[in-house]
C-alpha cells in the first residue's frame, strides 16, 4: 500500500495528536493549557503543510479553538488586530498605494537602471533599487507586483540576450525576498517576531532598531545574491556585452511619465514619503511611534486637497486576509509561550551554556532556512519557530532578540521551488518573456542557501553586537 504526501502528513498529524493526548495528565511541565495548545498547533501546522485549505482560514480556526477552550482570552485574540505593528502595516499599504499610483516607481527605475552601461552595473543598480523599495512598499508580494513592469521593460530592451533576461528574472524575486529584512514592514513575519518578543521578554524592537540590524544584512545579502545569480545563470561572454536601457523602454510599461518635470502630485507624494521614512528612522530623536507617523502620513496622502489618492481606493489595496492571518498567528504564538507549551518542547535542551552560542544559532538558522520546504507561508514559519526559539534561547545562554532575529532573517530565504514564495511564482511565469525553470531555482538555491545562512550567522555573532544585540 502506498501513501500520497498529503495522506502521509495527515497520518503524521493523527499520530502526533494521539501521542499528545495519551501523555499522562500529571506529566511534569505539561499542563492542560499546554497540551491543548500543542494539539492545536500540530493540527494547524499539518493543515498548512498538507491541505489546500486557505492559510488564513486555518489560522483563524486555530485561534478560535484556543479561545473557546480557554487557553487564550477573547481580548488576546481580537486585541492583536489593534496592535500598533498591525496599524503600522495598514498605513504603510495606504502610503504604498499612493506611491504606486503616482508614477514615482517608474521614474526611480528610469533614473537608476538608465545609468547602467555594463551587465554587472545593470544587475547591481537593479538590486539597489529593489532594496530601496522595501521602504516604500510593504510585503514582498506588493513589491514584486510593482517591479514586474520594470522587469518587462528590461527584458524588451535586452532583446535576444536570453540568458541575461533569465538572470534578471531570477534577480528580481531573489532580491525582493532577501531585502525584506531591511525594514520592520518588509514582511508580516517581522511583526509576528516583534509581537512574540514583546510578549515573552517585554522587549519591544522598534522600527529604528530593526533598521540598524536589518538594513546592513539586506544590502550585503542582496548584492551577494546578485553575484551568485550572474554566476549560475550567465556565461562570461554574456557579461561582457554592453547594455543600454533607455527611458523610452521604461516608459512603454508605465502609464505615467518617467522623465521630465515632476507633476505636483508626484512632488507631494515624494515629499511625504521622504518625511515619513525620515521620521521612522529618527524615532529615538523625536519619540513619536512609527505607527503614529504612518497614520499621519496615511491621513495626509488621502486628504482631499493635499492627498494623491482617495482613502477608499487606498484601503482597497490593503491585503486584509494577510492582516487577519497575522493577527491569528500572533495570538497562537502568544498562546504557545503563555501556556508553557514552548517551554515544555525545549525542556530537553542542555542549559548553563552547555551548547556553544554559535552552535545554537547555527541550528536555529539552518532550521529556519530549510523551513520553507515544509511551510510555504513566511508568517506561518515565524509563528511556529519564533516562540520556540525565544523560549529556548535563555536556556542556551543566548539573547532571545538575537536568536529571534536570526531565525526571522534566515526564514527570508525561500527560493528553492516556484511555489516557495509568491514573488518566485510571479516571475516564474511571465507570458512572452523567457524566465527561469525549476532547475534554475535548484541550482541557485544550492549555492545561495548555505551562503545566506552563513551570512546571517556572521551578522548575529559579529555585526549585531556592534548595535547592542549580543548573542
């Protein structure tokens, strides 16, 4: 008798749940709430992995189960939607809608990419533009959708240089995913990590601190990945030929002008975006919370006279399903910590520094890097891994903040399969344009996965301590 992968996962879930229920009620360290939490988590994780159910539906069902059984309170479940980080993301999407509609993205692409004269310059200027976009557009899927017209323009300009077009098709999603760690709003998983840290340790990682820790890693990993993409997809003769990308090529895929004088709408939008980002980065100076700054910006950008977009249209671009998913998984993560389930799961880890710091972080990073092969949702990976990492870190003598950030940064690698992440899937199928195959992704992952894992470890051990987060 043979089993499909889905049947095997379902069987594993049944065995796991049965095993948890059969553990004696007086088992040391495993109370009733912890037992229920583990059962719900096991079922939710297996549903995410082995069924076609919507991820948000599974998360809401798990959060509801924890509330009905009394593990968490209704206030804890619904209160996550009112968390400041969720409001930060909502307002960031409103600002991003204004940026996307203003035509600033096309102007930025024409300005940066138009200066390239060699293949390597083109690749690294594109990489720099994609890293900067993390400050303007939250969530990787939104950045991928905004960058697709730019890729199409570059593909048209490069004509018959097929291998170079394939390299750019790989470059866009690769950099979008790796550079998300630059900002707190780069991915929903970041907000889950911040929430778990606040609940478990009482330490709040703000926009400014995340920027100091994440931006250098994003810049280095993105440009390193750009070189890897060139290495695995092009030949020396492909990289030797000159390139010339004109503004006209970019203009063909933009509804707004990409050259000439800025329109009043573009000027207002650029000034507002620059002010908001500057205030986010200078939070320690003025003390205004990033969510409040984002809300002020969202109100101004949708105001009748000063704004550039109607509030109704901007709110229509907000991925409410993602926000509900985040809120439910944040509640699940808090339940895993508060119920004692996370502590019970990691109780077997030797304490008192028996495990070297570098070894503990290496295991965390390796597991987080590989987790995308099992859990495709980045937020789901963080909701499962981060509470365990935060609970295990003190026993191993590691700072929970450093461990949680290392896990979240490593989980940003999800390039192995077309279905591993939405940006990868989007650029894998572009009608009329040559793009990469599953084999290209596997070759890239074989080099990039260990490289990015080692890079995150180096930052956790040697760079982040310079900014006050020592492992």
